[in-house]
């Protein structure tokens, strides 16, 4: 560990999380031990946490007081009985937001907003304990890739539009010792500028959207340039990582790719280990795969349903993620006993390109809709299709408060950042259809 990493780990990151009441180091040590528990012990740990959060939710959260009314006061005794409880959806979280908050008082809450990869952005509060467990699970996943707290990260991610949000993002980037490269516009000039910045920063690893890191790799390959970085790994997130993506990224950057799966409201759900298995953070959540109301067998594809076990201020019990996957029943060669997601579907963003040839990551659009959601502009879900370089078709499932002001806001944001002459056409629909593969394609580029 070099001096830079030591400084950011012990003199920046740890004091900040300790000041927030988040015992990340202790929780991380615990997770590094429980990842090898016998499956029966891991299930007992989950059952104990489940009992506690169900009892608290039924007692203190108005929404679950009704939803769990038929659950015995003694709770449920086995994980199998969890299948008998009702689901929670993103629509419930948006429609009954206040009723899903605990009536108990908690200190130092964190607001988390999901950008809406399934088309329905949601916001949730998390307790300091839940955030600490989430951060610990993330750092444990990074440790499987050889990354420790304080390591220098090259981050390929979105940049908030508002000044206050940008300032907050810059502060968080400093605390986490990372340098951000905007995913919202990356022409060749942008990529050259990012390279100059990152070469001075000397990142230990890259983290970010699959499609942007792939685009960056293609930039080096097209010009026959060897990247001036010595990376321990690349960690990808937010999109489905295909064999093609993995191949070009690993080839160009001469390092291994590790995949991550999670969401804003749930946190770190699964990380890829050194053997290539996507392990669930089972100490923090229970993951089910459901076909309708029926639990799926191993290797059978269904919707991921997650029960988060730590967040008492806004519990998520049998939460339908809108993503599709299957679970493996084979033990991983790495020795970890955590459950393994075998196949993951459901998240795919396309790139969009303006009339000047600049590429934009799909998260450019996601940030606009996330901001619209925070402004309560009446959008339940959406899908954006680029018809040509100066034309978009946007399908909207509307809610209360949707109207001309909503469409003006979205159009103005796209024109301000993408192309001042772009045409934006809106269509109100009852639902957004999935592709035949089961993926929810929310941003569809011209070649899609």
C-alpha cells in the first residue's frame, strides 16, 4: 500500500465514515469472515436478521403494518415462509413513500436515489448502520479484485447537472480518492483529455459503466496506443457485461474485469470473485428468483426479488427489482459459500450520438429523468429512442402532475446538453414493454 492510499484510507475515508456513525471497518472484517460460513449457518444469520426487520416493519412502518397484517406475531420461522409474504414494488415505494417510512426516529440518515435503470426512479432513506453494511459489502467485493479502501479509482460515471449536486459529487470523489470522467460526452478530444488527467492521477483501477469503459478501450485500440496505466483491475457496473465487452476491455487494459450488480435503493447486491462467480451479499439481503408468484428452481430465469435486512427506517421486503436472473446451485471454486447469480439480465443502455459526432452514455438521459423525478413532474416510467441524430421519441407512463411543463423540462435539458436543435416527440403509454430477451431497454440508440 503506497503513501497516497494510506493517507486516504486512514486520514480521510475512515474519519469521515466514523463521523457519520458508520462502522465500516468493523463490518468489513465481519463480512470477510462470514463469506466462508457453512450455508446452514449463513441461513440462520439471515433468518435472525429477517425476524428482526419483519417485526420492526410490522410494528413501526404503516405500509407494512397493513401488508404484514396476516403474518403471525411470532414472525416466520423459516426462509421458505418468506415466499408467503406479499411483494413490494417500485410503484408502491413511489405511491406510498411516506407510509413506507418508520415512525421511529433515526439519526444521520442518507438519501439514496436510483437513476431508474428499470424506468421508474425511486428515492429512499437509509440508516447509518444500513449504509455501513452496504459500504462494507462493496469494499469486500472490491477486495476480491485486489482493491483496498483508499486505492486510486478512475471513475467513468455521470456528472450531476446542478451546481450543488456537482459540488457534492466532487467532495465525495475526493473522499473516495477517485477521478471522474464524464459519461455524458466523450468525443476523441474528451478521451484524450481524460487520458492526460488519468495519467497524472495514476489510478489503481477503473470503475464505471460497461459501455463507456468499452468505448475508451476502443479508442486506444483504434489508434494503436498502449494505455499509460498499470491497473490492478477494471470493475464494471450498471449494465450487462457480455463476453465481447469483457474481451476488449481485458485485452486493451491488460487486466482482469470484475462485474458488480446493485441498485441505489438496495446497495451492493453482488460482486464477482476471482473465479468469475457473481456472489450475493447474503449477510445484507435475501435474494429470490420468482416467476410470477412462484419461486424458481436453480438455473431457472425469473425476476430478482430482494429483502434488505439492515435498513429499519425504510424496509424493503420482497422488493421486485425489475431485473431478471437465475441462481446457481454449484459451489464456487473460490471457497466462498455466498449464493451465486448465474445469469443476469435486465439492464442495457445504448449510446447516443449528436449531430457533431459526440457520443453520450445512456446515463445522460437517466440523470435528466432522475432530476424530473425529484421535481415531482409526474413520470412513472419512460423509454427514450433516438430516431436520428436530431430526433428523439420518448414514451412516458404518466402520473399526477405530468403535463406540458414536464415535457418542456425534459426537452430543455436535452437541448441544453446534447443539441440545441434536436426534436423531441412524446407519447403517453400505459406501460413500457420489455424486449424479447427480457431486458428493459430504456435508452435505444440509432443502431438499436
